[in-house]
C-alpha cells in the first residue's frame, strides 16, 4: 500500500550532498548515493511514495558512509605523513641521515 505524503513535497533527495561526497571524499559510495538520490523525485511524482522514501533513506545512508570513509582516509593519510615527517626530522637531527 502506498503511503500518502500530506504536504505534496518529495522527500529529501540528498543529490547535492552525494555529488559533494563523490567529488571530495569517496567516489564509489558517492556514486551509489547519486544513483539513489536521482530516483527520489521520479518515484515520488510517479505515485510510489514508499519507494521514494526508501530511495531517500538509501541515498542518505550511502552519502553519510562515503563522507565518513573519506574523512577517515584523509585522517589516516595525514597521520602517515606526520609520522614520516617526525621520523625524518628525528633521523636528520641525530646525524643518522
């Protein structure tokens, strides 16, 4: 049974957020977010409100996963360079370089 939306507005699409995650954080998860986000309005206006809500929830899920994975990878990258930099400075300062 279809759920009727009383406001007549489609659920949040997450399209802009998905595109930003794709560009700046994590390409694979961002693409999945974009695919789900692109389904929201078309399903809603076709009368499939429940499917539109599910697509919106899936877009939100994959966008958030992509964001946090991207932030984690960036943090690990920065930590790696910090460790390498400290190691280099320690070796250079002790004359072992």
